C-alpha cells in the first residue's frame, strides 16, 4: 500500500494528515468490531428471548393474579359504592316483600269477594222473602187492632 502523503505546510495540515493516517489504521479494526458487536448482540438476543418468555409466563401465571387480587381488594376498600349496593339489596328485598304482600292481598281479596258474592246471592234470596213476611206481619198487626200510628204514639 503506497500512499502518497503530501508534506504539511502548517500545523493544521499536519494534524489533518495524522488524522487521515489514524483513520486508515482504525478503519479495519472498526469494521471487525462492528461485526463482532453484531454477532454478540445476536447471541444476547438468542439467550434473552427464552428468558423473557419464561419471565412473561411467570408474571402471567404467578404474579399477575396476586397483583390483580391485591388491586381488587384495594378498589373495594377505596370505593364508596358498597354502601349504595347494600342499600339496593335492602331496597330490592323490601320491594320483593311488598310485591309478595300485594299478591297475598289480591288472592285474599278475590276469595273474600267470591264469599261476599255468594253471601249476597243468599241474602238476595232472603230479601225476596222479606216483603211477603212483612206484609204478613203487618196484616197480623192490623188484625190485632193496632196500627202503625198507634205504635208510634206508644213510643212517645
């Protein structure tokens, strides 16, 4: 390798010339270092990939459920909504009891209305007999010589 290096006239030119010689010497070493670094990076990636995968599965299977449970418990402690949930449970229970009471009331009302209707039918049949009985009672009173006017006078 024969390079012609001109002689430097100034100090700046001499420094430039020295930098060019050093660059020519370092260039092959830098190329080799780059290849070695690329190879070592690839080796590190080959080693790290399964380690990271194992760590990910370990976190997913062992640590994440614990962290998730911890965060859920913390959220329950911090959340002011549980008091509302308890109220809603009691209100739903009261609502269900009210609906059940209404259903019982409707059934009892229907049974009572049927009995009342049956009683009214019987009473209606009795009422058709009353006018005849009253007439008979009145006729007997008139035969005895007392009238309604006489009865009312006795009361006063």
